[in-house]
């Protein structure tokens, strides 16, 4: 069963998106994950995380999880 998701949280997240960012819903947790094109591409090519700042490494890990689960398809 999926976790409950706040419609307000979805609307707020969508309002903040740019042309270079994408929002995904992580169904098991109900978390809305926003990722940039760069983070998604790094996850797809399994880039060396050490080449990225700490804050971006976490985003790339989230992108890898979403891609592995099938939640993020490109």
C-alpha cells in the first residue's frame, strides 16, 4: 500500500519546478523528490559520486533509487 500524499505538497513542489528539474512521487514513502536533469543523467550513467558535492550526491542516490524502482522513466 502506498503512503498518503498531501495534495498541497504536490502543488507546492510543482510550482517550484523549472525547465531543468523534474518531480517524482516515491510511492512507498509518499515523498516528492525533485531532481535536476544533471542528477538524473548522472544516475543513469552511474557516474562517480565523488565528482559531485555532498548535497548533490544524495540527490543522485535518490535518482538511482527511483530509476531502479521504475518510478522515474526517461
